[in-house]
């Protein structure tokens, strides 16, 4: 296999507020190969979006990437680049689709002008060439009458069309890596399916690598090749999407999968994972999931497990003591308590 196009090693992104430090992203390592889709899943507050913003260099004080973190794109260390150098890469070699298109699109610029901007900056195109590229991209993402819609303002478009415009803007310079941060969260189910199909089709056509962030495992299962599960600022499980859905190894992944509604399972109430994601002000000692884990025992409270394995990785002491995979509390893992 060829080397990864993007490599993140021991990424630590902390928020410094006076004397208080929030370890929001705390030692995340990921890799992404050309043409591959990596899904990143987890509840809100686990560090998914901040990981992506860190990769893009879109953070500012009081948020900092800590020394020892590494983000490499084509063997170029992004964490060491100046703002001017990063601006030549963002929107060109690596692009991002944000969660809320209505708040990410500029309301006083037409969608055509916003798609044309990175083309003018990175490809040195004149106004006519950039406009032609904007029309081409709108057609590529499925806009009807792109020659007319290129002059529309964001408020004149539906939510689905706004998201398509965001995708067109992100792909205008044909980046090697696309980061899609929960691009379907604000859309209804029918439009979600259309956007997922569109992204998968564009990825095949353009040959780009993609990071797809979501809290919805059902959505991720449709588009990802591999999945990284994040909890409390760390990756707790990573592996092939099919293998992980069939044989989850971390109790948190197991709990997330139990929460998925299924047509073949009739229950009065869906299972939930008890408790909440802890605050990055004070992560629990030992395994960070232990306060919510039905398998937890003394070792989990005092010692932090490492992310171990070969193709399928897990951060759990059950990897060394699988015979303990019997819930220590009443009910099944992920059951409401």
C-alpha cells in the first residue's frame, strides 16, 4: 500500500483559559490514504470537530496545538507552517465542508462568487475563468440551471442546495483531501441520502481522500472505508467499517451500536449509554470511559489503556482480559440505568 496522504500523530489541541487547561483533543493519531474515506464518530464533546479544525489550522487563541503534535500532508508538516503558507494549502490541497451551510456561506455574496474565490486565489484565474469554473462546479454537484443559479444568494436556496454549494466551493480546486464535518446534520433524511450519494460519487470521480465526521453511525456505515471512534478527546477504536460494525471491540462502540434503531428489533424504548461525556477540564483517571462502562473493574479506574492491535485497534483493558466481557452492573452494556 502507498504511504498515507495525511498523517496525524499524537495531536493535542488544548484550550487555555487563564490557569485552566481543557485537553479537548488529547493524543489523537490518524492516517488517510488516497481515495479512502475515514469516518470519525462519537458523541458531541468528544473532540471530532476540533480535530478537523486543527488539521486545517483553523484555530486561534486561546486554542493551541501543543508541542509534539504532528500533522503531515504529503510529508509536509502543517503544524510548523506560517499563516501565509497555510493559506496556500487551505482550499487548494485540503478543503473542509462545515456543519451549517447557512452560517458558513457569506450572505452578501452570491454562491458563484464564493465558489469562484478559491479559483481566483489558488489558480490565478481571471473573473471570466473563475465564473465558468463556478458554473461547472454547480453543475457537477447537481444544481438545476447552474448558469442562472450562479448569481443566487444563499438565502434564495434550500438547505440541500446550500450544502451542495458548500461542496462545490470546497472542491473547486480539486483538493487531495476533503474534510466533511457533519455535512448532513441539519438536513432531512431524504436530502441526507442525496448528499451522501453525491459525496461518494464525487470522490470516485476526483480520486480524493475524505474524512467524514458524524455522530450517526448509520450514515458513516454507508460512506466510510474505515472508522475511528472518538471519546473524551481520544481515539478509542479504529478499524475497517464492516469489521467494526460486526465485531466492536470497545465498550463505547458497542454502546453506540446498541443505540441504533433496527427494523428487526421491537423495543418499547431504545437503549442508551448511561451518563454524559465528561468535561475536558478534568477527564476521568484510568480509562476515560469507565464511569459509563458496564464492564469496568478496578484496573479501569487506575490505569489508562493504550490503543493496541494491528488492523483493528482498541483502547480497552478487555483486550488483555477478554474473559471479563461480562457486565459488572445490572443490565447490558449501553442499557439505560
